C-alpha cells in the first residue's frame, strides 16, 4: 500500500487506481487473484487522478500533469500548464481540472 494518506481513488471493472501524499500512483489489477500494483511516481503529493473513457490511460496531478499507461505503468507525457486534452480524453480532463481549480475535489 501507500506510505502516506490516500488522496484520490478511481476504478473501473478491471483496474483500481490510488494516488497519495507519498508521491505515488498505484495501479491495481482488480481481476487478479493476487493483487499486484504498478507504482508510478511524482516528486510531490498526488492531488488527484482520473482514467480516460477507455480505461487505458490515467491522468494525474501533483507538481505537474502526467499521463500514464495503465497496462505498463509507464509515463506517456507530462505538462506543467494544463491537462493534456489532446492525449487524454478532453471532457474528463477539463472537468477534473476545473473541479480542482474551484476546490470541488
């Protein structure tokens, strides 16, 4: 598990994901008999994250926005300015970003 507070959780029928103040995002296989996680890291607290509509990519925010591959846990892209709507599902990214800005998370 995480070594600090969990700040965000998102799930679909196959994958559960959690972000934490420990700077990690853990991706859990919900269908596996033995639960394993792929850990991806930020350099600061993870404030939130969200799957795209297909469930194959994950957008997270800590010190920057990151798009991750859910199957491998590898980092696909980063940005310090705004959600990567050209890579990540545009409506989900914008909705989550606006909620963060307005303090609704």
